[in-house]
């Protein structure tokens, strides 16, 4: 008898809507709560969607052959060749992740910290999330040793974990698990007979190397599902498109049947015009590749500049290598923050930055961490401008930080942190500056 | 500990894909298994989607204010005024129906027969469907007296039914519950404290009267959720767009909070470019109203012509008043069908028509009925032509049955039924006719 499963509103989407309300009320806000990519659609990609506007048939549940073939090519170019028959497209990678948990059954290991929706997905699927901490600096992947212990203990207690979800590169920490950790994770999953669901939506936002970030699918190909989409690399989150790559194994083929059945009952098929545009994008013609590279450069430059402000303020921060997220830890400043501002945990930090400085960030508690930790997640992907003209200029700039609106946003963060740490305690510094709203 | 919940692939989508495979293999098939509307997109509507192709932001989880306001206007014009704040848009009414069951919790009463996905949704939400038969000729609404008995017995047995799903007008029977039945259903739901989820996706396909079909929301406004979309009236199923109208009551407002949370975790927001087009469509400017009316006339004319072939063959059929579905019952021919063709149930009937005549229909078992019943569902919405030119001509024709391709499709059904009933037993009559494929 199912009681209603209480899941919270997605913290990122809730924070975004709260910021939008404040903005409409005339307040100046710096939106760093959600990782929505504040960039316009590449015109060539937009034109593909427009050209497909008369496509009104459902088509196959797992997506068109053109889209699945293009997605298979995208993965093949990243060392993960796959039969298009094992690709399943959906209206976003979020619904695919949820449907995968429904199709897999059993309980689900989630990293701590991890993206706001994995635990909610597990609960909505009738499962219980089994939290396992990451190794320091290697977010998104549960520490393989602690994974072994937790799964063994859970099974001894009568629970039935069958899946471990990982994020490579990681949201919220912006870090990337090392090949060694991925290898050990894969070995542990094999030993424990767990399916790995690897969310690789940030796979193209890995800054310093042309090589892709690692994937557990290299180490445990028979049991790893990979998901991705065009939300981060091409900024079309609002279009809702994602793809899953199922393993070429008996496990993968059985899961394919069940996943397609679940998809047929929940969403029928991905939106047809979006499928046509997504097939073009996953095909990666030169203009798409260039645009993805430009986004990567911009995200890297701005994330690192903002990271500099956090470390200058005395927060701990892992080296910035991927995504558009910073996950600073203010633990070294605990005494001072408590004394000067009564800030004693992640919620206090987020409230201080939000109410006093109009900067929206999320407390670490939104990602499954304990409330007393002085950690927040700050997303830098919406600091690129107020208009499409500014955002396009940011994409094209050799040095985005030389653009006044971006420099101003970085300073806004720096000033707020100075106020927080007492280095320069005057709030509302920006209140007399020209109104700037995102 | 959740075992994997085995749900079948959506029977309509599975049958469609099987027919598509046969067609690709060069076979001639008449696709009457799914109710996909085989008509092109209205050009003005297509243009709205194309013009919104650069909309790439998520926007609010329940959909844009423009879309929710337009949907509220659509309902107001049908006597169901609602605050746009109680409207929730999603990527199809199917995901909304599923999310509603997740948000409501408890077990779910479903009519017998009913659409293939309600029972699957209940199971995926961790609930059990509680089947209650309809009154003859009033499909989509469980017989109110039997609803009382079933819910009372289920509660006595420790189960917790909280919701009853209804379909007005109905799929699969193509019938419309009478106002009296809707009133008694509403009274029973109030007495039993059940929420009514009323799927009104066929609300604009009610043939003979300008008045809308009834809705339980008129009789139990405090507890009725209404869902609809643009899949049937404007033939854009592949776009994936739907809306839910929540009751203006404490129940409705609490449900709204939970539904939006579930939506935020499963699909984030409906596809943004589709939202823009849907806002235009729900606004119902004259060209949209005319197109909906033309579709209604075409569906009515063709459904009735095909119905005539079923009744001429000796099947029982309720008067055709809405949708694009026929639900003939061959019980009067049971002895003859068993003797001449070994046909003893719905599956046998569907197999006979499919394998011997290339006509795809679904057995009543797909809708929760017992296998030995000699009932099938035949959808007539894809008999309008092989090309957009033919389909547009069908929409515009004063007498669609005068068009050769539609007449031929109706004759194809008639000939197959003649073969079935022995009136003219030669199969493959069409095998020498010019190839015609849908």
C-alpha cells in the first residue's frame, strides 16, 4: 500500500524560481544556484529544430534511428562504441535516470554529496537511497572501499542494493574521479553484482585536456549504463533531450526491454522536433564541435576566476577541472563566521549570501551532506551576461574576464566573500551600482 | 525493498512498431491498433513552434504563465473556469497522469475496460489497480454502484484506494458516460473520499453537439483533476504536451505542491518551444477552432463508416458518438467464429485480422478485459491517407468517404470481416490491388 512518497521540489529548480521572483520584484540577484547554462542556442541548431516543426508522429519509443545512430557515433568518438539498438533517448537525461531506477528495481547507492535528484528518484521508484561518501577531491563516485562495506552491511540487514549511481565529471563538486578510483569502483561493482549508472552529462565540460574524462563503462562495460544529453554542452536544457547507452551484455539487453517498457508507459517518445535537432547535434559537425569547445573555454575561465575569490577568502576548494560548479568548504573559517555573522552551517552560508548580497547558492545539505558543514555549491554558468549579445560576446572573447559584465559579477562574489570573512565588511556594496539583473 | 515492477510495453505503441516493421518489410498493412491521429500539423501551429526554437531555458516547472493562462481559458470556454495557478503542464498528459498517481499515493480504481496505461501507471507508482466494470454503453466510468462495493470491500481487506481514474469521452469504447452516471460517480467519490482523475484528452472529439461532453469536475469540483492535451484535437502527439487542471480546494492545493515536486524531479519542465506553440493552440484563435472542428467531422464520418461494416458483419457496437475508436463485440458470432476459424477470444480475432488481412487492431485484453471475450478495439484515425496531401484533402472534403483511398480502407475492413464471418471467404483480396501502405 503506497503512502505518498514525499520528495522535495528539486532544490536547483526551486532556488531558480525564488531568484526569478526576486528579480521580477526589482531586486538585483546573481543566480548561482542552478547549473542552467546561460548561453543562447547555436543558430544552426535552432534552425534544425525549426525545420522539424512539422514532425508530429510519436515514432519509436526509444527515439528515432537517426538520433540513436548519432548518439552512438558521439559515444564511439569518445571510446565507447555502442550498437544504436542499445541507445534509448528520452525527454531529458533526468527522466531516463528515473526510469532506469524503476527498470532496475532494488535499492540504490548514491554518492555523498551528489546531485539533488538521484535520492528523490530512488524514493519515487519505491527504493531507498544508500548514501556512501566520496573520496576527497574525487566527487561523484562513492569510495570503492566504503561501497563494499555499505553494500555488504545493507545486504546483511535484508536490503537489496542493485545499482550504484555515479557522476563523472561531478555535480556538485566540479571534480573528476581518477582512473584508479573508477577502476576500483568498477571492480567493486562487479564483485557486488551492482549495475553502475554513470551520469556523464558534464562529459564535454572537462577543461584542460582533449581526452574525455574517464567512464566506468571502460572498466566494467558489461554492467555500466551511461547517460548524457545536450543540456550542458549545448545549453538546450529547456528542450528536454537525453540519451542512455546500455551495456552490450545479457544484463544490458534485459534492461533495454524493461527500460523501453517503462518509457512507453511514462513518456511515449521524446518530442519529435527535438529529436531531429538532437540527431544533428550528436552528429557533431564542425560548427557543433567548435561551439562545444567555446563553451568549455568560457566555463573554465569563469569558474576559475570565481574559484580564486573563494580561495582568497580562505575557503578550501579542490582544483577546478570540469563542469561549472564550485564546492567551497569554509571549515577553516568556522570560528570567525560563527562569531561575526552567526553562520554555523551550509544553510546559514547560503542565507547570508542570498539575503545580504543577492547571490543565490545552494547549501551542501541539498546534496545529501550534513547541515553543519560549512559547504555550498556555487554555479558559475549564468554569469555570462544579461542579453544574448553579451552572452555571445562572452563565448567569443579570448579573455572573457576582460568583459566588464563578467568582471563585475566576479567582483560581486569577491565583495560578498570579503563581507563574510570580515576583510571588508560593507554589505550592499552594489546597491548604488547600475542595476544589473540576470 | 522494491522488486522490479513488471509493466508491459504500451500495447498501442508496441502494436504500432510491429506494424511499422511489417510495412518496412514491404507488407501492406492497415494501422488500426493505435489512436495516433494521422493528420498533418496545422501550418500556423507548426510556425509557432518554429518561431520558438531559440527558447532554451527551463522556465517554471509547471509550465510558462502564458501556457497555463491559455489552458485555463480553454477550460473556461468549456464551463470549467480555473485559476492558472492550479494548471500544471507536462510533456504529455501521460506523464502527468503517472505523476498524479505518484503524488496521490494509495491504490487506484480503474474502469474495465480502460486505456492501456492507467493500470501500468498504478503499478509503477507502487499501487495496485482496483478494476471496476463500466455500465454498458458508458465506457470510461466505473459503474458507481460497483465502485462503492469494490472500494468498501478493498478497504475492509486493508487496502487503501484513494483515486478513481475515468475517461470522458472514452478510450477504448468510443462511448460517453451520461450526465446521470457522471453525477452518481461524483457522489460515490465524495462519499468514499476518492479523488477523481478525469482524462479528457478526447474532449474535443465529441461528434454531434457543440456542447462539450460532461466532466465529473462539474459534479465534484472539489476533488476532480482534469487532464487533456493537443494530441487528439490537433494531432501533435509527437510533440509531447499536456495539461492538468487541479481542483480549487485544499485537496487541490496540497496536490499541486506534491505534483510540482514530482514533476521537478522527473521531467523538470515541458519542452520550451512546444510550450510556446501549445500556449497559442490553447488560446483557440479561429484557425485553431476551425481545424479542431474539421478533425471532429472527419473522425466522425470515418468512424461511423467503419462501424457500419462491423455491425453489418453481425458484431455488437454501441452508437458511435466520440473519439476515433470502435469496440465491437463478436459474441453473437461466437459459434461460427470458433467453428470456421478457431477464433475463440480477442487475441484470436486480432491475430486473424492482423495475419490474414494486415489489419492491426488490439484485443480487449489489452484494456483489462478477459481474454475469452470476442472484443477488439479498432482505431480509425489513421485511415486518412498515405501523404500529407491526401490527409489534408480528407480534412477538407465535404464527404471524406467519397475519396478513393478512404473508401478503399473502409472496404478493406469490410472484406476482412466478410472473410471472418464467412459471408465472402476469400482472404488476401487486396493482394493484387495496387500497394497501399500507411
